[in-house]
């Protein structure tokens, strides 16, 4: 018997289709030959076909001493058949089954955003073991092993490129689909896709330790975290079903009206109400995750939606946090800026100081001559020196120059003052004991800092602040360039914390930061936003929202997603509460009967799910057009704006 | 000595939160299952169990008996 039940219920769509056909046949026969026995037979058959699965689930429940909605529906349908109301029985079971099947399909859609990420997870890896290539499950690679990634393949582990060059599409991690160039020493992520070349990657994290796995875990935790309103509704839901079942019994005892009692049983599932909030949250958080925005739970979603103040820690958020050569100032007539840079780069190539890289990069990108240096010497904290093509060259601070006996003229000192006053870090370049030029470096403003800020304004953020440890001058330059009017500069980490608390007195504050020294301010803010691919683990841990892409506009996106989701959630709660009210009054007033009650109930559940699924389409068109323009190459990469 | 394994299953068939407690109770009844947690919103089922007493296949068939198709996942 249970075998028959199972085979009938395995394919829910077929069950629904067969019972629909039987109902139609019953209808036709009832109309052609009124009073014929075939009409009730068809409808009872339809009820059995659709009800088999319901009954099976009800029995499974009962075996565990539980009364679920399936039990109520089974009792209602059986009761209806016994009362001779075969039409009601067939309609109730058919509608319940059709609704449940549709709900499953549409709910799958609301979870789709995450399924997409889970599907990105790599399955196998080609590992180099004892000189030969072995294919193993991706999770079984151990860190330190070298894996081979073919063009077009999904990278199976987090790791570092040891050989080869390729492009990767990191959209599964950052939400950005612009390809990223990878060469030896670059970091690659599991789940990203390569094109254009073969890579050898040394694994640093595998399986559930990979960034992708951690993101998925975070998103799921966020989706599972219950919003306060949700807890209330779940409590309500737990009492509602037994209460309605009890009401049905009382109604029968008092009125002897079996029909009324059975109708009450039919509407005993608070379906739409209990799923109204979770479906919106799952869809909203899932949609944000696709755009590289992690919102850590429904509670943070609700707060993010109400943000009216955004405070930025400047470095690494509005700026990239990476130094670039901003000015090369030659100070002697015979020596060109190009020559100054070429000589400085020749010496800096041998240095490992953080400021050395930008000098070398600038010389390369400006096509300066590549010169060889020898006799390299490092003067800790002051600079470097070497012989370049027979000329002795020194690059470093004013102090290095005075130590080497190089004169710094008043003219040069003025240039230095001007550049440092602009917040730049300046290096003096000397050849044969004469200062020949100054190289100044500065942090770079992000391409989308200004558009991001204006989008925040449009999203209803009324106050924007820069809170930074940097000097007033640097901070206000960044502020002007990005369109922010309020600046607090020269702050220590604890000052940032105090500044955030001060802002909280008059508004709901989001603090955006990337580094360890922001952690206290991030934790104190109403919404802490860890920003950028470089966001440290501490920042991402403390934060309520993590933005993985490094796009300032993503902060505005996060607020918009949060608003849309809370709006959606409220609509759902209203729809489902209205439905419960409507059904209860309708049934008690005798206006709504079994089939009608089931129809309204199932429709309300579908409305709620379909409404939530709309969230997945948020901003779709915008994102697409941006990708298209990049593909067409019509947007020239803006020259890096140096501040 | 038996070690406790953590297994994650996923199902995309949950359509009403009432299934959560059902599946949790069913799994908790299995021998060697230390804890079972079902998340309606994400469709994730987390089980801590002694693999010698209850295998991953046992977990899948237990969930199937309650009426849902679940698939084991690496994470």
C-alpha cells in the first residue's frame, strides 16, 4: 500500500495533472448524465490521486506524534467524501497539491541566488603529484600542493599563481565581471573561471576553507538569522494550527455543523504568514550576495534600510589605498623628468620598500629607459643608493641627502613643502651629489568615488563624513574630489570611535572602513561596512555588511537592496495577515467553503513567494548595461586620478 | 572510539516551515546522530553523527522518508 502511495506521489506534477483530468472528466460526466454514478467516482478518484501524497506525509507526521497541516487536510478531505461532498474533497486535495508544487518551484527561485554560488564550487582538481597529473576531488587537495588550471576551467582552490598568465572572472567572489589579469605571485580564488592561459597554482586553502565556501557559509548564516519580526510570527504560526484545529472541534461540538468544522481545518495552515518574512530575506540577501555585498542577516538588513549617515575611513574606501607616482619635478635644467624617474627606478628596482614599487611601475608605464644598477645600499628609513651606469644615485628623504652631504637648496625645499602640504610623500633624487629632482607619491581616488557619493545622496543619505587619521589637507582634497563636505582629520582609532558615537546622537550611522584600526568604529556604528577586496579578516568579521568589490557605488546598492527587501517584507506581512483575517471572517460568516478557502490560502502563499522573487531582478538591467559597455570597450579606462 | 562527523545536506524541496521540526525529529531518532539542524530558508540540513552507526546514505533516506529529496554537499 505504501509503495502505491509512493509511486503516486513521487512525481508531483503528474499527480496534479492526473487529478485535474479526473476532475474535468467528472465534471463532464456530471453534466452529460446528471445523477450518474460516474460523477462521484471520478471525483473520489481525483481526491485519492491528489491526496495519496498528502496522506503519506500525514501518516509520517502521526508516526512521530505530530499533527501537521497534511493531517488536517486529509481529515477534511475524508470527511467531505463521507458527507458526500465529493466535489469539495477533490477540489481541496487538488488545490493543496497544485499549490504545494507551485510553491516548491517558486521557492526554489528565491533561493536561486545562492544555488548559483554553490554551483560555482569546483568539483575536481588536477594536482601535480610526484611529477604526474592526478585528478582528485577539489576538497582533497592539501595546501602547498600545486594544481594545474586549464584555460576555461574553474580554479579548484584558493592559492597563489606560481607559473603562467591568464585572466580570471572573479564575479562569483566580488560581483564584478571585469576580467582580472593574473601572473605569478597573484592570488586566485576557488570558483573563479580562467581564460587565456594555463596556470600553475600553489594551493593555500581548499574545500570549506576557500573564500567561496566561507562566503557561502556567511550568506547562509545571514539568511538563517531570524529578524525580530520573524520570531514573533513563527511563535504565532506554532499556535495558529492547533488553535484552528481546536476551534474546528469546538465549532462541531457546538453547532453540529461538520461542513464548517472541516472548512476550518482546511484553512488551518498559516502558510503565507510564516513564510512571508523568510522568503523576502532569502531573496534580498541572495540578490545582494550576487553583487558581492554580504548583508549578515535580516536584522542588519532592516537597519541598513534606515541609514541616514555614512562615515568613511578615507584610505582604502574612497581611495584605493595604493600609492602611485603623482608628480615628477626636475630641478635642474639639463635633466628631464623622464631621466629623474629612470634613475630613481633603476635604484628602487632593487629595493623592497613599499614606496619602491610605485616608482618602478611609473617608470615602466611612462616608458622611461630601463637602466641597470649595481652596488645597491639601503639606508634604513631614509632611502636607497646605487651606481647607475657609472653615476652614483641616491633616492630618499631630506635626511638621507644631508647624511650623504648633498645640498638641498631653498628652491628644492619649497617644492618639498608644497608637495607634502598636498599630502603627498616626496622622495629626493640625487645624482653625483646634486639633487636632480623630486618624485612625489599619493593615494589614488577610486574611479567611482564621486558617482558613489552622489548615489548615496540620492538614496536619501543626508550626512556624509570622512573620518581619517590622515592630515586635514589630504582629507579635504579627497572630500572635494568625491563630493563630501564634512571632514574630521588626524584621528586616532579611538577618536574615530568617538566621532561615530557623536554622529549616532543625531542619526543612524553606517561606518565604512577596510582596516584593522577601523574595527572599533565598525563595531560601534549602527551598520559597520567592511569595504573592498583588501578588507582585512578582522574588519569583515566585525562588520554587519561586507562589500567585496571595491566599488563605492556598492554601498548605495546595499542601501537600495536593503530598502527594497524591507518594503517587500512588509508587503508580504500585510498580504498574509489580511488573508488570515479574510479567511477566518469568511468561514465564520459562512461565505467561504472548503474549496474556496483552500484556493484563497494557496493563492496567498504564491503571491507572497512571487513577490519575494521580484527582489532577484533588482538592478538587473543596470548591471547588464555596465557589463555590455565594458565588453564593447566603449568606456576608456579613466586615467587614474591622483589626489 | 568513534568520531563524530558533520555532514551537510541540501534540499530545495522545503515549501512550508513545518517540515523543519519533522525532519529534525526524524534525524534525531537515528542511532548515532548527535544533533540535527534544519534551516528552512536555505534548505540546509546540518547533521552531526557517528559515521559508523549512521552513514550519509542513511541520513538521505531518512529525509526521503519524511518526503524530501536531499543531496549531500561538500560544504
